[in-house]
C-alpha cells in the first residue's frame, strides 16, 4: 500500500498558526525546508497578521516606527546584521553594491544557519526575537532589520526556501534570488537585499490561493 502523501503546504500553514499564537507546541516544529512548507508558512502568517485586530496593527505600526527612529548610529542596522551573522555561526560575511543611482542595491550575504519558520515572524515584527533568552547572543533585541530600514525603503530576505520581505504587518513574497557567482550560493547562503524605491511599486503580497 502506498504511503499517504504529506501535504507540506497545509503543514506550513498549521505551523504558522502555532507560531502566531505563541503555542508551546511551536518549539517542536521540525521545518523540512521545503518550498511547499515555506509557502504555507508565509501564507499562514500573512493571513494571521491581516486578521489581527485594528488596535494591534496600530501598536505594531508605532513600534516599527519607533524602532526605525531609535537614536543609533546611521549604519547600526548593518552592524546588527553582522552581529546576527555571528550569532548564526557564520564564517564568512560578504557585502556588495549592485546597480547604480536610484536602483542601487545593498547586498549582505552570510553562510550562517539559515532562516526557518521560527524566524519569519521575528524578522517581520519589531521587538520580537527568538534570541531573548540567550545572553550570549548579540543581536537579540529584535530591531536589526528595522534599524536597517533607516537607510532603506525595502529589505528582502533570501534563505532558501524562504524568500520574503516584511513591511509592517504584511509578509510579501519575493521571487527566488538567482545565484551570484563567487558571492551568493542559495544552497548554503542567506542574503539580505536592501532596495530603494517607492513602497508598493513592486510589492507582491502573499496569496492564500
């Protein structure tokens, strides 16, 4: 008899609900790092955030603005990304600029531990972190990407199979980032892409379909 097929997409949506509800069972989620599962996670979190009460959305918007406006050095966001890479046991961090003028992108790549379903929400909401209980972790206050947005209008995260950007209470699906010879290998690297531009011009919200 054939084994019943596992619906990884639905498992991803169920995992997202556990994470959103801060359910103790979320700690035992085993992320298969499969595109279908990650798609379910992103859709599940997107829907949960879209259905959040209006007051909660208002609080998050103000918290995000406060994190972006913290009285820190202009490039503190980059420093925090480097600290996060160190926390994730990266042995190599690469930084580059791509493009020119208004289209110039800042690329930051590291070979540390990849993004999992447990990290997406913490990378989306301000002051939410997966590292608050570890005093040895440097980037544990949940504001790294928000302070990075002081020098950016858009930050996308590529850590296969997770490709997304976070804007307020929205998770936006991003196209899979292509390999960059001698700089970014999707099989082993995580890449953050800071892109200037008008918010919403190229946004593609995650679809529940």
